[in-house]
C-alpha cells in the first residue's frame, strides 16, 4: 500500500508543478501582439485560398494497417530474447502468432487494403 502512496504523491507533485509552470508562463510571459504577428502564417506566405481538400481514406487505412502490423512485430523482440528459456513451447506459440498475423495480412491484401490507387 505504501507504493501506491508514493506513486500518488509523485503524480500530484507532477500535476502541481505543471500547473504552476503554465500559470507562471501565462502571468509573466510577454504580451506584445502586433498586426504583423496576428496575421495567419503558412510557410511564410499569407494564405489566399482554402485548403485543397482532405487526405483520401485510403491513406488513413494504409497508415492504420502499418501501425497495427508494426506493433505486432514489436511483440517478437521480447520473444526472441526469451527464446532460450521458452524452448519448444515458445517456438510453437510464436509460430501460431505468426500464422494468425499472416492470415490477417493475406486477408487485407486480398480485400485490396494495400492498393494505393
């Protein structure tokens, strides 16, 4: 129970310090807005038109698939480190994991989820 007290104390101190620093920067920070500083800024050029549209849904889908498969691959590193202790059981478990991952990859590929067109 003592461990939770120290963790809670640390969290409270961190929140208080962050709040105090934000308040001090608001109070003590310089405020000298000029018309030039209040202009919208985009790469040094004042924007003359609206944005040219949105990202296609395909881009977001491929990005999410990349993150999902990338995170799954990260789980292989601890397994590789502990393979000597896990022996055959660990090998079988990782083969099952890779097969499930391969089935998901083939499914996404078959549905056209990796096509960029």
